[in-house]
């Protein structure tokens, strides 16, 4: 019976089709994007009322056989559907309009993905195409300028990760770095372990609602990194090759030449002799002329005998010339270079209903801007998932990388840092050994030899030559990382999904050092070598139960889950000295053991999490989440914490009353509030009092206090509020305006005690106890805007700008730790900063430079009149009385010694910072930062540029301070010293109103140098910057031509990162760090230029 | 039925979730590179590790202040000698400001800040020991012994603090010096104690320590001279009492301290002061497997050290002192006498011209080093007139045992105390014992009296203890003037060091309280010294 019915049905169908077949025609056509004019690939074409259909090819072309009177339905994700009647035509071209209302764009969120429109928290996303434009080795470097609220500073050496702060700085004790989550699992490694080419997207979770599910690690924001997977059913492969140059983006400061150096040095030393040894000027000049070679070493690079270099008035003989052979006085030439950069990637991917896969292999080799710094990385990845049955999806991501980073200037001591030596080396010292006539002093093989300074007694870096050391020494890190993640999503009872995910990552990192026996640190030990091994084990195990249910206009989604995180590292350190064979770098080559130690550290978390989402007609979205987190970092009694958030989004454009408002689309309003935490300000065993193990004295174990107890420690909690309005105007402008307010409470603070309480470290001056005290608020506004200025078929031009206004302020410090400095209560000093209520964490509080006394050329500071006096009144000052808890007026001030004080026109000044007043002097955090960008596309060419900027910050320019300091040791000098004070301007008197000048360079004087060049507001400079962050030019070969040779696409591109940096002073890099204290020893931002070709198959 | 099934599946899924919950102690982690005070003070055996920790704190790297900061050795050399009148670092201006007394008033100077931080770090650990040791498991004897040791460390540290941050006894016993912390429970905000109060506490600690050592039944049971025992307590007491101008106690404890430590032989005098001899009462252990690298005292002081600071800027004796040493005194050979080599060294820096020119004095200096069985200097070391050959090291870059107390000093303390107590004959006899009897200067006799006798004692302190960290402390307590002369004037100081500093100049040679204290301690009611 059944068979009969089937036969009958078939027959009927065939009969029905016969007339249709008879009238069939072939229709060809092209489907294009109405905005861009680009072909829409893989758009679906369906004959209305039938199951018949086809899809466009990669260029948007299609061919289909249809009845003459058929109606075709064109559809593609992200476009509005469109119908067209064939009406006998054989060519049907269609322009599809992008669907701006309902872009079903999925974004990665905490523990899953969500439709972009349903997100109630603050997130920013950077996609793979933007990443691909940037020649970076660590993907963390692409965030600068790409997302509002994210302040990012680039690393300087190859392979360096960027330093990132999301929506301000909430924590004080150091950890303000965001949490990185890779493919859903918290990441314990370095971002440079990842190949940027493997990354599909970076998503920054900025507020509590988006990040609450990461509980006690979420308060600094979370960066979700998602790796690529196969997407289309087209099996594709791509090969890319990039070649480029890596060099220094920031120039060196303007420094004086050898002749000016001689004059400045002479003056400084001579004045020192007069002031410190009581010589007359004539005696001092005579002493200098006689003893110059003992002060400067027996170097005379000039063609005039040493005794004739200066006349009886102490003036340098400028007619002297540098001897011909000295062509190696500029140490920069031997320190900096144009490093070569190579980057190769091969990847393949494919997807079908039942499976998808992605694999890649990458090799990167970057030579750094300083000699002997480089980074190379091999990386491989395979992401696979299968759906064997409808209810099960399972897969694995497997990745491995090997990398080696070589000799970095970063972190090496001033003695061994070639960069710093090139910054400070006096311009009269050659890199190589010379004969007295200036010619090179060659070795027995006829080669130039480096000058360690010993032959001619160079007083600066004697017995050292960092350039030479960098050549002979080894200092590199080799890291192997492997990661494996397996997951299974089990769908059951229609609405439920159980997801189980396990992730293991292992990293082995080995630091190898070798100090040679010829020059430098290893010389005294006859060569030495060390190995430091770290073995990290990380695993995460996650079980999530998801429920997704729609009924009518309502959609509900619930998630409950459990996660545990395990982190452990084992450390081992071996140090040997006394080498057997010269230059042998392996430990076997050394005869005596100086150190061998090892230990393990661990960190664990256990968490229960849940989330509920509700969506009504895609118009109203509500979301709430809750997580309970336990951490091993705190004492048993304070271990567990609860974190939560609520958020809502209102899609205003979907309301009836907006239907007729044509000029605005996608208008949405969202608001969120929640509480998240941060346990990372504390060490792994932060709550315990500790006695260190591992040292010995006299051959026996020796132990002393290394940490004070802090049993009451809990995580810092952050209350975060965020609200935003976003939309699209006139179908060509997008805007987002957002306000945020984060208040971090229970700050983990290293509270310093007076040193007399007893220090706990030898490597830093600290007596700290970690406490939860105080609170900090970060608030601000984020704006972003972009516009399509030109939107034509073959010509597009858009422009975007974003800005974040931000303020950071300490709301509360504990009363129990009231500290009274300079008349302030509840304050705590940290270097150039002072933590005080009502002020920011990065507010400078430094000695106040009042100007230069034009009668003496000395620097004047404002007097600290809470402790000192000059004139007789006010001998008694205020101090904080701990018992009375108030300021009492009984402090016995002391008088400033005569040589350090002056009263000018009735006002008291001091010349020694010991007696000087410190005061607020701006902040090192910018008030506004952000970026603007523009993109131009014309036919197959595209050009884009990204500019980043920051305004309103201050820096202490320590690198400049180095160059302005003239002491008895030779040193390089800044050209500003050429205009130093030498005598009182004519007409100036003791009582002149303009006696004090802020613009005059103080006198050059080795005796007063300690005080004139003290860290004070004199060295404060604007930290504003504008950086041409990236310029990218690309050309794609016409598809028709490419296809004709059997390829999918060929793109040529050229890209430059950090093309130009504009700052207040040449040489200064305000992006060195958030603290705004600039050092001459840091490796600055690199400029990286590449050209590349990418071929798709 | 259908619902039942649904519910059971959900229940199963939830059960899967919950079953992955971790065991109760999953979140308990413990460090492996450190331990808790509970473990340390559990027993006297464990507490010994903390006593040894005090030793370690006195000899470790303090990198926060820079290379060269190594615990006690730094105070000895940088303060005790660089700031004085008998020792200079050839051709170096690195210490110019401190040596000329310009940094006493700087509250950010490394030297002042370091001395304060370092001594209080030892004191803080000693306080914890003193407070907790009574509860530790063990014998009464062991507890008493450990407590006595901790008290001695504390007394020694306070003694150094009061010398550096307080005025000299004769004009400052009522003036504020350092902060007195004894239990660790004091509030952060604490005013300074007067020198008199600090000395009283040092006496109290030493008295209690001596009584506890005696009670412990193992007063002199130490195996090694680098750990603390009763004799060290006596030696500290003698030095403290001398500085406090308490002549009777100085005399008494100096005698007690040295009774088991006979003066060292002439051979030992020449052996380089890097290994213990018969007269070393207390010293710091130094060996290759406990190297401080370039931080070590010997990397700055030993003439044969590989450190460039020695090879280019070795220690020199003041010519004003050297020229007074009799020709018959074997100690004259501790320094390179340039007699006969005038003209082959720079008269400002004392340096024999560059090594490549094979200058006469340079050649002589190289030879000189190897005379008398000494270790030679390194071929790339510079040679200076008046350079040190007293102190050498055992291994590179600068490894040796550093003597802190020895009998020669105790003998000189006795001599000075006797002089002050008007026992001039006894003082003379002691000088004869130190110089002639010991054969350091067989020709030595002493018939000086009055201030000439005191000058004689000062002179032999200067010679015998040169480089061991006494000179500045001595000059300060005596209220003597530093008078450094240039070569042309009979000295050998570089021109910028050639100054006169009177006792009341330069803040009375008293270091001001460093910022690391005043920034956090608002109990201090006056910054004046």
C-alpha cells in the first residue's frame, strides 16, 4: 500500500514538472553590494515557491535555469532579502542592500557568543582583517587606538607584549593588567606565544556586565582572544610572506659634540674644585689643565696637546680638531640598527555541516632595534570540530609554539646595557682602541679592538664596554608552549546544551645567560653561566549547562556552570663559574657551582557561575549574572567571594514610533551595573607571614623575614556602572557615546612603614604590609564616531575618531595609616607620586622648582616650611599627633643651613632639596586619549592610516635629567647646557623683580649638581603625544585575472607601524610606562615596516 | 511521564556539573621557597636558622642602594674609612661628596638611607627572635643561648645607628639620635630616643646577653668565629663603652674579650686579612659558594680583586699617616712606598701612568705585590703610590672573611681607657705589647705621656686598624679635625678632597634621618640632630 502511494506521488510530481521544464530559460547575473559595488559571494538564490535554487560564486556571479515567469529571491547574511521577477530576461543583476537593522552579527562574550544587538555590557572588538594589517609579533600591540577606554603602551623589543589598562587604573599594588582568555579559557602565558595570524578576533570586555562571569579576576577588564576556525564550505588555503625592517621610532636626544663636551665638563669640574676644595678660580683652572688627563683618562682625541686644550681662562681651544682616525665616537652607530623582519604564514580551512577545521603554520623572525636583540617564533595550530550526530558537537584546538628571544637591553644593568651606554657615554671616548695619533690600534690579526677603557683609564664605564659584551655574552630566553583544548557540546531536550571543556597548557621557559671571561660581569669569575628553568602547568576544566528557550516574543537563556583553574610553576636556577674552554657556554664548561636553587608556586581558583538573559521582541534585553569564586591567594576565612551584574539594552529603533524616522538607525541605549573583583594584587601566598628559605651563611641554613602577615586580605572589589547610546545616522555615520564609573574598593595596598620597623627585602627599600585599604574611582566618557565620506561603487573613503576622557581619583585611604607629609593627611608616598585622597594614583608630588637665581645661577626650590625655617618667625610648626588624632602646633622646626638658603625679595628659598617643599605637579595619566583613522579604497587599492594620541599628561624626563647633570665624572650632555647661566645678566641686582627665572639653564657646577639636578618639577614636561601608528597600503589583483590563473586572490601590501611620533621634546618617549618617569635605559617604541604578499587558493 | 524524563535528564546534567566540584582542600596551597614564623619558632633547633639569618642579613646584597652595599662591610668601608682621613680610593671622585661631608644633611643619600634601613632590618628580625624564643620547644640552655645572641646583634646594630645618626657622646648624649624599637609592637609613629637612652638600652641588652650566655651553660660553645658568643658580647661591650667614654667598662670588657685570643703573628699580619687568625674574635664568613659577587667588601678593598673598582681605583693610605710609620715596622710594607719613584706617578692621583707604558713604579708595584709571599696583583690592575697591600682576597671577584673584632683593637681600647683613667704606664705597656712584643715593630719603645701618649694611641689605631672601618668613628668620637693635604703640602689627597673639616662643621658629622623613615613616621618631632 505504502509503495503504491509513493509511486503515485512520484508520477504526479514528474507530470507537474513537464510543462515547467518546457518553458525553462537560463538566467545569468551578478549580485552586488548596494553600498560598495562589490560582488556578494555565496548569496543564495531561490525560485519562489519551489525548492530550486543556487548560490553565487566567490565574485557574486550566478547562473540558474528557471521558468520564464519565475520570481527569484536573493538573500545573504547581513543583507535585506530581495525579490525579482524574471519576466523572460536572461540577465538579472541585483544590488543587495545591507541590513543595518538586524545585523545578526555574533560577538564573542564571556562563556559563549551572543548576537551583537543583545549585548548589554561594554565591549569592543578587533577583527582579523585589522590584525592582519599590523606588523606585530604580539597581538596585544594592535589594541592601541582600536578601542575606546583602552590605554595601551607598546613594547620596545621584538616579541614584547603591550602594557594595557582598561578604563583606568583601579589597583595600586601593581596588577592592573587585564585577564586574557583564549578560546574561552583563562590564559597563563605570554601573548607573544600566539601567532597573530591565527586570531579571528580580540574582544575587550570593559565593564562589570560583560566581565562579571570572570569574577575575581575581572576588575581590570578581560580580553577575549578567539582563534580562527573553518567557516565556509569552500576549502581554502592562504600563504603570506612579509619582509620588513625593525628600527627605532624615537630619535635620540640632541647631545653636544666633543668640543662642547670638553668645555662643559671643564666648567663643571672647575666649579666643583672651587666650591668643594676652596681653590681660587685661577688655582682651579690650573689644576684642571694639569690634571685633565687624570680626570678624563689619557684620551686626547684632538690634534692639540692636552695642556693646550684650555687657555688660562678655562676656555676650550675651539680651533682644535678631532684627529682623523676617531670615526667611532658615536656609540649609537654600534648599538642601534635596522633589524630585518620576516614573517611567513600558511593556513588552510574548510567547513561543512558536519565538521570544520583550521590549521596553520607560521614562522616569524624579527631582529630588534638594538644589536643582538631578536625574536623568532615557530607556531602551529589545528582547530577542529565535528558534529557526528545532531546532538553532539565536539572538537579540539591544539597549538604549539617555539620561540627564542635574544639579548635584550631591557632589564640589564646600566653597566651591560648598550642602549644606556650609548645614551650617556661622553662623546670623547671611542668605541675601539686607538693609537695616540688617532689610528686604530689593531690586534695581531689586523682587526680593530673594542676599548674597555682600561688602556687609557677611561673613568666612565671603566673595564666595561656594553657593545663588546653584547657581542660576547648570551642572554636569551627560549620558550616552548603547547596547548590542547577539547570540548563537547551535548544538546538534549531541544533547549538544553551541556558543554564540557578541558584545557591543558604547558610552557617551558629557559633563560640562558653567559658572561664571558674577557670583559664585563663574568670577567672576575673567569666566565660564568646560568640556566633558569620554568615549567608552567595550567589547566582549566569547565562544565556549562545552557538553556535556550523561545516562546512567542520572549526568549530566555540561562547558564549555570562550574570551573576550576590550576596554575603551577616550577622554578630551577643554576649558576656556575670558572670556564674551562674560552667562550664555551654550556654548564659543563664551568668548574665551580655558585648557586643552585629551586621551588614551586601554585595558584588555584574554583568558581560557580550563572547567567540569565531575557529578550523581548529583540527590543528589550535584560541580563543578569552571578559568580561565586574561591581563590588560593587568601586565607581560608576570606577565600570566597560573590560577584554579580545586571544590564539592560533598549533597541529604540525597533519601537513603532521610530519606524518613520529615516535618518537614524540602530539606535540603542544600554545600561549596566555590577561588582567584580581582583585577587592579583596579592602574591600567591600574600596572606602569610614568611621567612625565606634557600639562603645560607657559614654553610648552614639562614632565614629571615621576607613577608609580613596579612591574614585579613580579601580581593579588591570593583563596582562598575556603564551606560551608552549608539546609533547610525543618515546611513553613513556611526556613533557611540558611553559613560563609565568604576569604584574599586578594599584596595590591596602595600602599606609602607617607617624603615625602623624593619625591612623585608634587600633589593628594594620596603617594610610593607599588604592591606585592603582605600578606594579609587575611575570615571570618564568614551566617544567614537565614524563616517563614510564617500560611498561609491569604486571609491570609498571613511574617517573615524575616538576619544576617552578619563579621570582617576583616590577616594579613601585608611585613617589608621594617616601619614602626614608636607601638611597632608591620609597620604602615602611612592617615589615621585603621593597617594592622597582627592588625588589620582599617578599624580606627581615632587620638589617644587622655583626657578634659577640669576645672581648665582643656582636652582631655587620652595622651602618646606612645615619642617624648616630661614627667618626667625614660625619656628614652631604643625605635626600630626597620633594620640590626639589631630594636628598639633608644637613641631620644632630646624633652620636651613646657611649655604643652602636665600631670601629674595622677602620670600624664602632653599638650594638643597632636603629642605624643599614637595607639591602636586600634574599626573602621568592622560586626560584624553584615543585615535583617529581613515581608510580609502579606490578600485583595487586601499590605503588606511591610524593615528593615536594622548593629551594632558606629564612626565619626569629622567633621560634628559641624565644629560643635564654635570658632575665630576664625564658623561654625555644635552645641547641645552650650551646656554647655561654663566654670570648675572647686566643690570641684575639682589632685589631685581626678575631675579628668579624659570627658563634659564642653571650654572654648570659639579659641586651643586646633586641639588640643581635633583628630581623636581624642573624636569616635568608635557607627556602629550601624537603617533602615526600605522599606515597600510594594499593592492588586490583583479579577481577575474587571478581566477584565470587558478588562484583565489593575490594581495600586495605595505605597512608601517609607528611611522612618526610627535612629543614635547626630541628623544623623549612618553609611552615608556604609565608612571611617566622616563629612563634613558629603556628600549623605546620600534618602527616596523613591512611589505608582503598574500595568496589565497 | 515525559516530564519525568525531562526532569531526570536535567538532574543528570546538573549532577555532572556538581560532580566536578573540587575537594575541600583544593584551594590550600603552600609556598616551597619560604616558611612560616610558626615553623621557625616551633623549636630552638629551627630558631637557630633565624639566628643564622641575622648573620646573613649582615652579609648579603642590598641592591636597592646600588652595587657595593653588602651589609656590615659597607658600613665599615664606606662610612668607617671613606669618610675619614686615613684612607682614600685612588683617582676616584665617586665618594667626593660623602667624603667631604656634604651628604650628612641629605635625607636622600644612599649612605645614610642604607645604614638606617640595614641596621633596622637586622634589629627587626632580632626583635622577633627575642620576643618569640621563650615559647620555642627546647632546653632552657638553648633558649637562653639564642636569646643572648639575638640581644647582642640588636645591641651591635643600635650602637652603630647611634654613632651614625647621633652626635658624639661628649656633646650629644641628650640629643635625639635614632628610633628605639624593641618588641616590634611599637606604633609606626615613634619619636627618636636620645643618644643617652639608646646607650642605656645597648648596655641593658649586653648585660642581659652576658647573663643569659652564662646561664645557658654553653657560653663559648660556638664552633666558628663567625657566629655570636659570649666573647663577642664582651668585645661589643668594650667598643660601646669606649665610645660612651665609660673607661672602666671599656677596660674591663676589652680584657675579658681578648683573653682567649692571643695577638696574631707577624706572618698572620702579612696574610691579607681575609682568613681568621688567633686574634679574630668575630668575623664574617666568606666563601665561593656564598659569594656576593661585586657587592662584597673585598671586591672594593682587596688589592688583588678582579673588580674594576679595585683595579682602577685601589685603596691608598694617607701619606700623612704613612710617613710617620717607622722604617722598622713591618706594617709599613702594607702599602706601596713610592720612595725613589718620584716622577713616575701623578702627584694628584698617585697613579703610575698607564699600564701600557711600563712605567717604573708600575713595574715595581707588580713585583712588590709578589714579595714576601704575597699574592700578586692582576696584570690589568693599575698601580698607585701608597696603594694597599694589607688586604687581599681568597677568590674572585672579591671573596674573603671579613674581621669585625680582633684582639689588637681590644688592646688599643685598653690602652685608651687606661690613658683616660690616668694609668699612663699601663697604656705604654700595652703599646709595647702590641708593637714590640708582637714583633710588628721590634724596635718599638714608648715613653710618651700626656696628649703625646694619646696621639700615639691614635696613631697606632690608625695604622693597625687601617681599612677595617674605624677611622671616621674614631675621629668623630674624639672630636678631631680631618685635615687632608695635597701632595705639595705633604699629603697625597686629590685636590678636591684636600680640605679641612672641623668637628662642629657639616652637621657635627651627624647623618640626618633618611626619608624612608620620615616619610612614614610622623612621630618624629624634630629633624635637628
